[in-house]
C-alpha cells in the first residue's frame, strides 16, 4: 500500500518537534480524517534554517510532514512556497488516492508558517497556491 520511502519517513520521522521561539507557525487540519499538522520555522536571511513539525494523523500524514520538513530546510522562503502536493507525493514514491489530501496538508501548513513569519515582519504574505479544498485552516 505504501512505498518504502513513506514507511521510512513514518518509522523514522525527521525534524519532529517544536521550535519554542519559532519565527512562523502554520497549522492545518482535516476534520474528515482527523489529521492535524503544525509546522514551526526559523528564518535567517530569508532562508529556512530550521523546520520542525508536530503531526497527529495516519502513516501518510506523518510521512508527509517529515518529507516536507526535509524539502524545505535550507531553502529560500520563495522556493519553499513552491513545494506542492504533487511534488510531495512524487518524492514519497506516490500515495494512495485516498491519502493524497495528506500531501496537501503538509504543503499548506508550511506555506501558512511562512505567511505567518512574513506577516510578523510586516511584509506581504504570499497566498498558498496549493489549491486545497479538502482541508480546513485553523489559525
């Protein structure tokens, strides 16, 4: 059902945890399946120097959170905003159709954390471009 990559990120999640003095925080949830994700970011010189997450959810949700945190760490903010659900699912070796919403949640939570950081700085936040109709944003 799940690829080896998904199972590796689920059994050995990278970057799980909280950044207490985070520069930005993004939280999303899907009331239909119960998945909840919170992303925390630390930014220096417009670069994500640290990314952590807390996820309550299924195998796919945890794997997505782990992979998104790895994909984003070290990237410039605008590059990290370009992480898409399709890119996440592809990097995981695919997800079952009924779990694709999880890849959307991860990309959206990261985007919301970046927007939160930009709003705190007083800059214009980029709008998420992930087209997620399945999740509900909880700020």
